[in-house]
C-alpha cells in the first residue's frame, strides 16, 4: 500500500511542477501508451482491458480538445479540434467494432502531432528562440492523412 501511495504522490508532484510544454508531451505520451495497451487487450481477447485503456486514452484526447485556445491558436487550434474530434469518433467506432486497426491509425495520428510538439519544446530548451512554433504544428497537422 505504501508503494502505491508513494507513486501517486510522485505523479502528483511531477504534474504540478512540470512546465506546460512538458505536461502537453506527457498527455500525448499517456494517450499513446493507453492506446497501445488497449490494442494489446484486443489482441489478447481481453475486452475489459481493451475498454479500460481505450476509455483512458479517450479521456486524454477529450482533455487535449478542451484545452485548445481558439483565440490564440487560430487555424491551428481549429485544425487540432477537428483532428481530436475525429480521433474520438474513430475510437468510438474501434470500440463498437472491436477494430484494432482504428486504434493503430489513431496512434499514428497522435504520434505525428506529438513529434511536432516535441521538436518545438525541445528546440526551445536547446535555445532555438526563433523557432516558428505555429508553423511546425501547422505542418504536422497538414501531414496527417486520414484514410479510412
């Protein structure tokens, strides 16, 4: 019991003391991790595991969607909103049809956006002050090809 409480305390401290950029990356990493676990549950024919982790991933995507700032983000925020909405719909279909391919395609979408943000955030830490953040994210959202 002590170990679990210590782990929860560590996670709480980590989240409350992390900068916004790192927190965003942690959210993407969590969504990717949970989607991989959901996919594994489906492959193992463990529907309870599949549903549990799919739900966790959907909650993270919904939170990413809710934190978009449309005034500051403009077109990029609107594009991300549409992508997140698509992901949530696609994962709902994955749940309905027990379709692992939809989960894998959603992972690829999230990884594309994650990589763009990771480049921006790590670029800032490396001293690249002149990096055009909006352009990198816009390019990433344009690279996302949704094929059903």
